[in-house]
């Protein structure tokens, strides 16, 4: 009876135990049979069984039920039963925990696995080998190395499986050093002997670092523990050596193998390819075929990739034929590799055939074609393929979206770009930096730079490409100040690459920021950035466009001279109207055996045009084909400009009529500009008519026509053209000029009234205007009443006179005699030209103004452009 007195009340009188009833009925849905088992306990008690016996039976029955649910894969019911057992304080045995943990791993149920782990840790002081290994395998599978490491520490005892799982987990997630430390602890602290599963994992870790010295050490361990003949271990050794770049040792291991499987051949063949030894890899492939070893899918994809790297189209077609004969053509991965090979070789039509014949296409197939079209300068086809993919209900991945965005940027297709932006946000692809970077590029090229800035600021981890894209985008949208600010910010956290530096140098060149350009040049020399590519030409271009030809020549003589280098110099002298120098440079270029290209002849013809060298220009145009260059529309436009500037307007018109290709707006624009220079309204109106039939959106042609009418005092027609511009939604950029003083660039807008030295600048300019009035020169000042108001309005809109403010600022803030260098975004008007000539003569200073068309070098009241 003593035992009865110690028995809990709910066992003796279950009906009166409300607390037990509420718990019991609360969990009545867990399982009918489990409830039935509890009722049997009450029956046993009434038959005189002890409480201890009842509790033991309940625990055994509950754990059996849990085992059964796990065996049948019923995770939700098993978790409900586990919760009930916890509330009823029924102990869960280790085997039941193991079964439940393995079920969570199998079902990828991370949340449930963590709950089971929490319960097990709270109910046990330490974890046994089997349960600990189960938790280790589950957490490693989930990528949760923190909890895996904690489990490893809680285990009372560890076996080889424990070490192998944890080493493999760290290696899989790229923690190679930690994986190697664990391996050494296993050997020297744990005293555990590695097996056939340990070595492949550890060797892959050595290859992943890569660490050849540690790899050789593990190779010694392979011999020490007697696994030198195990084919899986030896295959891992080959892979380790090729990943570490020691192909010779890999081949020695391969040649000494008494028995090889297809993995052995694949490891060695792909190892050659990965180390750039494509010919040796192909030789081994043919040797494998000679030994009647059949390749598998991995072999064929590797061989196709080698053909792609070699750029050997004939070999690629032979391999393609073998793929078809061997029956591999039905495999998606092989077809994808073939399409990639053809696209990289420029044979996009062959790639299309492969793609079209594919019975099934995966996301890689579509992405390969979209990226390939973009690579082959076929952006229209890239977007068309994206539309087809969408119709096939295939969801694009981040690579596909990035490729289509690049195509949109090339075409200026803002609508499709915005559509892809919305898709990227909805599908959460915007988090991929490659997508964000291409969005920046697309918005920048579509003139939506503020959108590009929004994307940039929302990238959590910006890489070099992110910074480069926004710097180049700001430069493209004429926001060069901001571009250079972003460049300075970038240097605080990341090392700019050659492309970043090129974009920054282009911004310096645009606004004449010589000191900033020199700083970048010093950075290049200090950091040893690769100077074998396009960066030297970017430096050369910066010095030329900043007007420092002496420094440009020093840079030119210190670098490798290719066609681009010569073209930059040719363009620089062409913009300065120095035709004879351009011709001399061209002759030197030909003598140095550098082949001229299309751009060379554009610079050459422009130089002849601005120097009235009509005969020479026509002669070079007729000889273009001798240099392997076929004239295009730009060259024809240059010839029209050549004839037109010289006053031969009818000859220029006849030349257009005899052109073998249809003239574009640029060709007619060259004639319109010549009509403006020589004030031929009739032919100018004809040119404008032809232009507006083809292009109504380019504001430059409207400005030319306005200037033609204004120069001929046809102000009513000027008003009509201005009205047309307004109706078409066209605006002229605000005039802006930049001047560099004491290493700092200052910007001046046409209507800028907020500069700290505005009052001083206006005082200086008013002084010059008064002196000009005294000698009978008209200005746009309020005192010059003789100037027609319409003409003043025209000059204010199309010029803005911002260069005058920049020059005045330079005069105020520099010592007498120092040259002043100004850069302007619009063309200099005739009145500004007259004003700056007067200023240069009055103050006896050299003043250089680079406008949107050419350089003007003023000295002693004369300009290098010859007015």
C-alpha cells in the first residue's frame, strides 16, 4: 500500500484528474493507437501493475510509434508525437532521435531538424556516437557549420565517420584551411586512421586552396596508410595535382595506375585543359579512344570546351560529328557545350542549328544562346530569344537577365529594360550583383542616370564592376564631376582595375581635369596596373584632349604604338585644324607599318577639311581601298564637309547624289553646316528637309538650321525652327564650361549666379565689354544696344557664353602670364570668339578653349581655327 500512497493522483483516479484530461484530450489527434496504448496503462494499473512498469511501457510504446512514423516518412505526425512526448515528460530514446534526425535530413526540413536538436541537447548531457553523427550529417547537409561544430564538441566519443563528415562540410563550403586543420587534428589528436573516404575529401581541399606542399604531404599519407592502389584515392590525387598546376606530377600518378576507370581519364584530360594544355589533353583523348575506352558525357563536354579554347573550327566540327555518331547528341549538356563552342567562334548560325535541333532545352540552353548573341553583336536576336524563352514558360536566371539587359543597353531599348527590372525585383534576381551592374549599364546608356544611381546605392556589396559601371555611366551622361567623386570614393575601399581607370581618364578628358588625370597616371605607375591593353591609349587621349601635346608626345613615345595610338594623335591635330601635321603623321604611321583603319581616314579627312586641303583630302579618299578600308557613310560625310568648307557647295551636293549608298542624316548635316558657313539658304533648306525626313530627334541639326537662318537675318524662320524644337520636346543642354585652377576644376553654367566669386567675375567681364565698345566691337552686354535681341537670344540658347565666366575666373585666380585652359560642352558662338580674341590681346595671355567641335587657341588676338 505504500507504493499506492506514492502513486500520482492521475494514475489512481484518471476521471478526477482535470489537468491530465486536458493534456490527454489536447493531444488526442496525435495517433489513435498511441492514445489506446495510454488507456491500456490505466487498465494495467487497475490490475495491480506498478507505476514504474507503466512508465517504462509508455516510453517503449511511444518510441516504437515514433520509429514507425519515421520509417514511413511521416515527418509532421512524428513531430506532433515528439511534442506530445515532451509535454507528458516521456523520454525519447537515442534510436528514436536518430531516426527522426535522418528523416529531417532526408526531407531537407531544416526548421524541424533544429527543433529536434534543441530538444536532444536539453535532455542529454552529451551525445552518443550514432546520434552525434546523425546530427553532424544533417547540419552539414543544411550548410549549418556552426551547429555542426557545436554537435562535434558535445559528442562524448567520435569515430572516423564523425571526422569525415565535418572535414567534408568545411571543404564543401570553401573553408579549406579549417578542413585541413581538422584533418591534422584527426591524425595527431584524435588518433583516428583515415580511410578511403577521408583522402578524396582532403585532397580536394588541397586542390581548392590550392596548396601543393600540403597535397604532397597527404600523398605521403596515402602511401603510409596503404591506399596507393585504391582507384578513388588515386583519382583524387590526379585532381589535386592538376588543380595545383602540377600537371607533370598528375601525369606520373596517372601513368603508374595499374587500373584506370573513366574518372581517371576525365581527371587527366580535363586537367590538361584547365592548365591551358589543350593539345596535350586532346592527344590523351585520342589515346583513350585508341585503347577502346568509351568517353562519357563529362569527357565530351571537356573536349568540346578545349575546341572552344583553341578556336579550332575544323576540329570542333569533327568533334561534333563524333558526338552525333556516338549518340551523345541527345544530351542537353553536350548540346549546350556545342552551342557555346560555335558562338565563341563566331559561328552563330551553326549554334542556332544545334539549338533548334535540341528536343529538350533547359535554362542553360536559353542562356547560352542569349549570351552568345550578345557576344556576337546581335542584340536584337538576344531579345528575340528571350521572348521565345518567355513563351516556353522558362523562367530566366540571373545570367539570362544580365545578358538581355546588356542587349537592351546596346540598342537603347528602355521599355524592355524596365520590364526586365520589374521581373528581376519580382523574382528576387536583383540581389545578384551581375543583374544590378547590368541595370546600371542599361539605364546609363538609355540616359536615365538617376535610375542607375538608385540601383547603385541599393547594392549591398558593390564590386569593381559596380563602381566602374556607374563611373562610366556618369561620364556618358556628361556628369563628369560626379564620376570623379565616385572614383575617389571607390579608391577608399577597392582597387580600381584598368577599365575603371580608363573610364575615370575619359571623365578627366571631358572636363579638362589635367591634375586629376596626372594623379591617375601616377596611380597607374605606382600600382603597376597592366599597361599592355587600352590604358596607355586612354592616358594619351586624356593629354591630347586636355591640350597638352608635349606631354602627349612623351606618352606616345613611351608606349606600344598601335592604330589606336596613331588615331588619337591624328584626331588631336585634326581638331586643332593642323592639316599638314595630320598628313605628316599619317605618312609616318604608314612607314612604321601600322595599318590604317576606318578611324584613321576619318581623322585624316577631317584634318584636310579644316585646313582647306581639298586636293589632298580627295586623293586620300580615293586611295582608301589600297589600305584595305572600304569607305562608309562617315567617310562620305567627311568628303562632303571637305568640299563644303572650301565653298564648293554644288560639288558637295553632286557628290551626295552620286554616292553608291543612301546618304544618312550625318551626310546631309555636313552639307547643311557648309551652307551655314557660306550662307546658302536654299541648299541649306534642302539639306534640312532631307535630314528631318530621316531624323527628327537630333537637336544638333535644328541648331545648325537656326544658325543658318540667324546668320542670314531670317529671324522669322529662326522662330519657326525653335517652335518645331519645342513641339518635338527637344531641348538644348545648358552651356557649361570648366577651368582648372591650382589643380582644382571649377564649373560655370550659363545662368550661374551662385558662384562665390560671381560679383568679381561680372566686374571683370563688364570691364572688357566697355573696352570692346570703345573700339566698336559688339558684345551681348546690356550696353550693346546695337545687337539684335533675337540674335542675342539665339546665342544665349545655343552657346550660353559660359566660357567667358570660366576665363574671367582664371584671370582672377592665376598669376599674370599663365595660360588658361577651358573646356566647353557646346560650340563657341561667333560673339564669344570675338570676345576671347579681344581678351587674349588685352591681357597678353594664351587662352585655349576646347568646345564640342574643335580647339581654339587664342594668342595676341588671333585664333588657331582661322575664324
